[in-house]
């Protein structure tokens, strides 16, 4: 079953979509997780879940935020099988979500955060509205960077369904980028081994295979998906291509360091 249509057997009312969006927005603003919106508001299908996320995207834009990229989620085949889908999902990245290597991130911005080590790509040239070929996609990328994504669910205890995480902007919160760009052509999959530590102890190990076989494949899925939705990727946008290994939970005082093969590393401290 395609993730686009999984569970889309019912038509949720516009009022339910708005109420679910407001509940998620309020939960994030107050840093107070809530019960799953999938059950509370009857958000069952992915089309409806993306509609909820879009309502909150428009609310953030109206509040002065800018879209600066997209993230890919559900890139692990094991997680896809667990949720009964066969493709990833995506969320929107905003300008106030970005931190750079070595930053201190206030826990006051977060409720129940976890971290993932990822490869980030920067789009170098606009992609056309039609689905790009592999070649067109590759030449559109400017560079790659090591990244740590800080995910944070508005759903209590992370007890999420697929609809919940999609409606909640793919559980996006913040992200941190390394400072030294690397040419995309240098990203041989065998050289993308990942090791992430929390307070000096190894918390996650993985590599390219955990991310749809290679982070470029995940980013390519996003490029084609956004073109199909009439929102092609633009120059300067960031792509967070998905986790290279398991997530790790963090708390105030934790220091996280991620090393990704030839990309180098990046670090963040939670305060």
C-alpha cells in the first residue's frame, strides 16, 4: 500500500482538520504533549494528515516565518514495515529551526526531544515543476553537510501513528548543521558510516544503508514528491535526508556529537 493513500478510506471534515491543527499548534507552543490527534479528531488518512500539517505551515508563514527546506522521515525500511507503508514522509523546515555546529540549544524550546544523525543537502539550482530525472536531480545539488536533526513529538510519550507524525510536520523541531560543505560526488555509500555519542558514550551507529540505501535516494524521493505536489525544490533550500541510525533521547546538559564518514562531524549541547 502506498503511504500516500494508506488509511485514506474516510473523508475528514474541514472542521476536524482545523481543530487537529490548532491542538498540535497549541501543544507545541506550550511544550505540553497531547493525546494522538488521529484518534481524537478522526485523522485517518495521509491526505488528511498532510492537510493538517499544511494548515500549521500557513499559520507559521502568517506569523513571519520562512520555509527554508524540507525533511524526509520514515527512511528506515523497518519503521515503514512497522507502520504499514512503503515510502517515506516529509515535513517542512522553517528559518527559526536552524542551529550551527557547536550551538547550545535551550531545552525550553522542546518537550520530549530525540536526536538523529543525518546527511543534509543544499539545493544549488531550482528544480522544474515536473518530476526530475536522476541526472537532473544530481546536478541541482550544491553540496552536502553533516547534520543532527532534533525531533520532538507533540504527541505524549511518542505514541504516534503514521497520521499523527505526518500531521505534526513529521515530528520536526530543530536541526543543526556542520559548517564545512562537501561535494556531493564525494559521498560513496561505504564512506558514510555514522557514529553518534551522547556525553561521550556511543548512542547510535549506522550508515547509508539505513536511509533508503543511500541518503541521495531519500533526497531524490523528496524532489519527485514535491514536484508532484506542485512545490518543486528551490535553490538554497535544505534537504534533511533521514536518519542514518537509531534515535537517541536527550535531556538538559547532554552533549551530542555526530561523526559521518567523509562529511566530518557536528556537535550540539542542550541547556
